[in-house]
C-alpha cells in the first residue's frame, strides 16, 4: 500500500490508526490504495499488537416523551461520524440509573477493553466520573462537572447564554412579564438555563419574583405548570427549559391566553414542525469536540484545551 500510494509505511499506519493527523490529500491517496488492493484490517490482531480496542462507549438515555430524546440522537450521530473519521468506533449501551450505569462500566471494561467513555449529562457530585477517574479510565463528558470545573475534560453548551438571548429577544419585543418554566432546583443544566433568564430580567430592571415555576420535564407537566403561572401571574411570555415544557405551555396558552409568546430550548424536530421558537444547541460541534479531547489523550496529543463551552443560538419562529 505504501508503495502504491507513494508514501511511507508510517503514513499508511497513521491513515489506518489516526487518520485525523494526516493531510487530506495524502489520506485520500492512501485510502484509494487500500480500496484498490482490497485491504481489510484485522481488528483482533491490531488490538493484540497495540493494546488498544479503538472503541469508545456512550450510553443511550432512557426514552421519555420522544421529544427531548432526539437531542441525544443528534449528538450520537455526530459522535459516531467524528469518531469513525478519527479511527475509532462507538459502542452504545443502556442503563436505567446511575448505579446500573457504573455496573455496566465494569462489565464493558472487562469484556471489551474499551479505550474510553463519553458521558452525557452531568450532576452535582456525579459518581460516574469519580468511578472512572479512580480507575484511570479516559473519559470526557458532554456536560460540565458542576462542582469542580477543572476535574476532567468536558464539552458543554452555555445554557445561560441561550436563555439570556431568548429573554433579551422578548424584552426587545416589548414584554416585561416574562415567565420561566424550569426543572426543580439542583439540576446543573436546569439551574444554568434559569440563571440566564433571571439575570437578564434583573439587568433590565424587571423583578422576576413570582414569574417562574419548577416541574419535572414533560408536555403534560409543562401544561399544568404554565396553566398555574398564567392564572396566578399573568405573564405575557413564557420561556421554557425544554421543548417538551414549551409544547405544554403552548397548549395551556392557547386555551386561555393565545397571545402569550412561548420559547423552548433544544430546537428539536417537533419544535420546527409546530413553529416553536427555540434555543438551538450546536450538537454536531459538541460531538466533534468530545472526540478531539479524547483523541488528544489517547493518541498522545495535548494541544487541545480540556474544557470547551459552546454557544447556542435562538431560532425564531411563529411563537415569539
């Protein structure tokens, strides 16, 4: 292959094992030689030689209402594509709670000798990251370590910036009574998204007291919370921590106050279908940066930063 592609044997090895470090022109020439000669790598032999499986594991979240689950689907798609381009494969696993997820780590590491994990979602005092760190298993999280920002490599989206942009949009449109539907306090992501709304109102001289409601995620829950808030505080706009809550808020508003503006978060396909204004996360870029951070460790490169905070964007549609 090296002779046919007019490159060194090391370059062929790099294309097979770490294609992201090879120039595109050279990589394409080697890949053409591979195709012409019909070469297929023996993964078992490669693993025995290198001690690496080139497998990255990531969890599939339990299904909920079929709406916000699509957020992780887009992330997983981007992760799989980016990992493949870097010479890795993604293994998916399921777990219904944190305890079972940690037990799954142990099983997977014993059975497949995985190279690394990508964890989605992070909580205060997350026991998953502590378990992996104690055992020296490489990992990166899509989500910040809320208690210790420098604890491990992570990629996240600035939820507070997203809700701040949405709140500013509503203020510019003339709204002053802007309500917020969020998750119960203690959720790192939920608290982050609420903070952008809160600080933006305060900076504009608007008192946010009495304008927010906490509830678990879901359409029915959003409808109930929005109905109560509309009846008690009479907001002219509702900003929600998720598209599921926003869809519920839309139903409540249409029943009693159809002029109320509604904005969601995550810009799911359902939001696009119903014309819901929503905050969009750059999920493809987030997945790519997760792979960058992992390969920097696994392949011995250290030029990437260990922390990446990406910016969301408001997608404006009919509801606000």
